[in-house]
C-alpha cells in the first residue's frame, strides 16, 4: 500500500468514526429517567434552605424514548415537541386548581444526564399571568420495566 493510499484510508476511517459518534450523540437514551423540577415564583418567601422565591423541588420518574421524549403529565397536554437529534424543544398546557399554565423548554439529552431552563406562564390571583423561570435536571436510571 502506498503512503498516499494509507493516508486516505486513515482519513476515511476517522471520518466514519466521527460520523458514528455524531449519530450516537444524537440519540435519546430510551428508558426510565428521573426528572427534578424547581420553579422560581416571584414574590414568595423562601422556606429554610431554599433560594428566595423557589418552590420545593419536585422529583418524579418516567419512561421516555426518541419517539416520546417529553413525559406525559396527568394535568398537562403536550402541545408541541420538536426534536433535532438530541435537542428537544417542547411546550405544553397544564391545568391546576390555581389555573392554566403554559410551560416550555429546550433540552439537549446526552447519554445519561442533562439540565435545562424552563419558563412557565402561570396565573396569579387577581392579576396578569407572570412568566416564571425554573430548572429541570434529568438523569437516566435504568431500562423501563417490561409491560
């Protein structure tokens, strides 16, 4: 094999390896994930150990996959999901005793952990709705239980 042919083979091998790695990075890991959400509600006092305006974190688990990267909520309806590789942009409408809220977010879902910033437009008693920032952290736990 000539030196030029060897160089071309090495370049092709490296390009293939990079392409395979890029495809793997674009995949959403299917399985059971833990989601921890904390919203910052303006104008509320903080309990001991929390940031001002912060609600207590809520943690739950859900099974997700590439076809359904946003877990369903009992009181919420997913309005929009746009997935480009491992980047997921989403929006939903939720109904609660306090009224209707419209959370939305954008996350890159690498192999086993991610964090994202979300914004939810939430109702306020006798006032205009307010945009409320928050954070969601996710981590992969295990394959989903068999159905």
